[in-house]
C-alpha cells in the first residue's frame, strides 16, 4: 500500500512530542493535541467507518480501492495492527484527539514492500471528519521523531504521484524529496525521507 492519504491539513505548528515510550502496548507519543497509541477492539466501528470510504482507501494501494466489508474485518485488522506493533519502533497506531478521546485515524511506521536494506515508511490516513485540522502532520512528525529516536536510520514517505496534499504534508514537516521511484510498488511513487541526525520538523 501507499500508506499516505490526502488530508487538507492546515498544518498548525503543534508537533512537539511531550511524552514517549517504546512499549508498543502503551502510548508511543503525545503532542499538544494528540495521543498516539494502539487501536482498541471496541474501536472497530470507527476503523470500519474510515476504511469503507473510497476517499480514504483509494490512496492505500495500487489498483481499485478495496473497501472494508464489515465489523469482523475491522476487528481482524486491529489484531493485525497489534502484531505489526510488536517490534517497535515499527507499528500501526490510532491517532486519538486528547480533548475528546475520539480516534481521528491511523499513523504508522512499517517496512516497505520487499525491503532490501531495512527501509521503512511512515504513513497516515484519517477519517474525513478529521481532515483540515492539522492532525496528520502533527501525528506524522511525532512518530518520525519516535522512530528516529529509537534507532531507525531513516524513514521514507511514499505517495501516489497525484497525491499532492500528502506530498505537501511531507514537505511541511521537513522531509526531503528524493524523486520518483518504481522500486516498491506496481505504480510509481513520490519519495520523501527523514534521516537520523538531520531531520527536524521545520516549525520546531
């Protein structure tokens, strides 16, 4: 999948993590507005509502959008996320809005397909009711900081070529554009990078 999704964020400069832990069963990062933590089984209806929307799912893979079908599939996906989060700093987490406790969407650090040199990628996808509030930028910057602080040498972002809002978000949080590649997906990807020792959120 290309795990970065269009979000018409306004990108407020609220990215600075205030608490972190490498324990995948706990909160991995907090910002002024968000808590990054595991998805919970009781949140399966929210996950289903996100993944049944073409506007979200069309950016997550090559080919036709594959919509989530039912609550059982959502529950199974949450179990998958738990497994993927068992080897930190990789993981697939919920973005919780601290003020309300509502989950805005997902943020992730996962291996790229057929990685040859331990390449990992950051991604984000949010419910449309959470677009336009800067949550994606805030969450992505927080997990990039988490990943680099816990030993990753670099983190990539891979987007569809026409996913211009996600490309703008990657630039906004200080990721370096590397160009276009056909290395990891069936269709070309625009590639961005955050490297250990050099990456800083631009508004930090």
